[in-house]
C-alpha cells in the first residue's frame, strides 16, 4: 500500500513515499551492476528508523560462498520499488569479510596443530 504525502517547506512541494515495512518483504534485490542478490527477508529497526535489511541470498548470486543471508545497511539501498537496487559496495565488503574470516580460520587451525 503506497501512501503519498506532501511536505511543504519554503513554498517548495516535495512528494514523499511512505510504505509499510511488511509490504517490501520478498522484493527482489539487485546490485547497481544488475546482478541478482536475493530477496528482502526482514527489516532491522533501531529506535523508530530502519537501520538495515536482511537479504536472503538467492541461488544465482554473485557471491562465491554458501552464504544464506546478508545484512544491508539502509544507506546502501539506492532504489526501492518493485525491485530494489543496492550499492555494489555490498558485494565487495562481503567478499572482503569472507577472505579475512577464511584467513583467520586457517590461522586458528595452524595454531591448534
């Protein structure tokens, strides 16, 4: 359900879209480059603002690892409509985290041996 509100300030009218959080669940999420990332699973709310979004990673994703989900900060969401577009920084930060986690786990295994 879309509700359109108008905000008047200094004689300038701006259209602001408000949507229910539950109405965006299961929306398809793509990167800026056009790659499918997954679907919106849940919202992370801090106070009265949306902090981020839980994304359920799809089968044909650009990430190489078996990741089931991803948390995308709201600032990295570029567009929200029938589909979502998120910054490509999401995929690069995830891949760098995976690399550091992989390195740390290898170091821990070597220490125990």
